[in-house]
C-alpha cells in the first residue's frame, strides 16, 4: 500500500461481485477511468473459469475411463468436446446445475486464516471495511 499510495488502490471484494455484478463492474470502470456502458458490455460478454457442475465432472471421468472416448475427446472439435462434457449454451439447465466445490480440510482452512489474518486486519483498518462479516477470520 505504501509503494503505490492509497489514492492509487481500489479495494474490490469478491462478495460484492456476487451480491451485485453490475455495481461491481461499475466500480472497476470508475477506478480505471473507462466509460461505464462500454466497460460493462465488455465484461459481461465472457465468463472465464466457470466452475464445473457435477454432471460435467462425471462426464470427464467417463471420458477418461474409455480409451475410445478419450481419443474422441482429444481429436474432436471444440464443439465436440463441449458436447461430451455437457457444456451447453449459457443459461441451459446443465450449466445452471449446482457447481462442484473442492473440499478443504480444517487444517488448511486454519493455516489460511492464520496466514492472512494480519493482512486482513490491516485492510479492514485502512479501507474501513468489515471483512469479518464475510468470514475472513475463520468465523462466520
């Protein structure tokens, strides 16, 4: 923070993105000096690294178990691979199914909370935000 100066830093929380995507985009545009409508249009066109659904993970596992399906997947077009993984057009039922989450042990959660606690307290103090309400310190 000292290296860049607080006036050059914009704190954006992932939880704000989840709560109101467009308001979050507006904050990014404001911070970067980008025209709001153009920025929102550009950001709203893509979803990178969308979490997979359970159906998609099961489809990938089935592909990996079959030599024929694995070869078909590797040699197939992007459309073929998407079809084999049950990745359809946006807003279809297969894409809107519950997303898979990676389990994390309590030991790792504790290590992460311990490692980030000091920095998160500093962020709370400097930017006057309440990170505790989002569980940043291990308590929800």
